[in-house]
């Protein structure tokens, strides 16, 4: 079996996922994992599929043909998963919204060799003041040699500069 990672982007409408799933199924493929979401009238998803090697070219052609229905599909080879030198850490961040929060946090994480596994962000009105409040939740892959305390200290210094609350916790 060949493993592919697909990125799907389309105007949000019923049936987008079903059309992609039908293509995968028609060619004997198996839908392994996915993350999908609707935002601002657009639908986007990333998924990993396995397909028999002999059906791969036909699957790719059919997925590319979905563009005629307004569904863009980008394909990449499935890479190998990182081996054991990582520990999962959850990051929660809340603060007044302002440009640059994600840029500054991800710069510090990159400098520490931390990989961003997943990230969900949103801006919502604060409960009492209705001021825009930025919230981020992330799953980090932290190198085994980097202690949670050392990462916390570096992030807290940045959090003070950004005026945000930041919490790290090891995955249970």
C-alpha cells in the first residue's frame, strides 16, 4: 500500500468530504486519519490515506479531477513518523488579542527544537469587557533532553512580554 497525505480546500458545502471519500473508496483505498474544519465559509482538511500501489495513479487523477467541482486537492507522500525522542506537552495560552502572538511563540518553540503537532486558535469577546481575547491550544512534541521546567521558564518570560497567560502540562 502507498500512503498519501491529502490537503482538501473548497467553498463550504454539503458533500465535500463524501466526494473525496468516494474517490478513495473507488480505488480500494483506506481513510486512515484526518483533521477537518470549516472557517469563514471555506472548508479545509488534511487526511492520510492508504491505497494499493497499482491504483495510486488513477486515484490521484480522480482527486485532481475534483477541481472541476471546486474541490482542490494537494497531494504529498506520507513521511515517516518521528521516532521516540519526543514527549507530548499541551500548551494553553490566553491573552488580549494583538498581532504577532503566534509568530513570537512559534519562534521561541523553534529555537528550542520543539515541533508543533497541532494548533487551534480563536479570538472571542472577553466575558466581562467584550474586548477581543486570543486563545490558543497546541500539542507540542518536545525533545526528551528539554525539561518541562526549562521550556516553561523560557515561555513565561515571553508570556510576560506578550501579556498572556500560558500553561504547559505533560500529556497524561
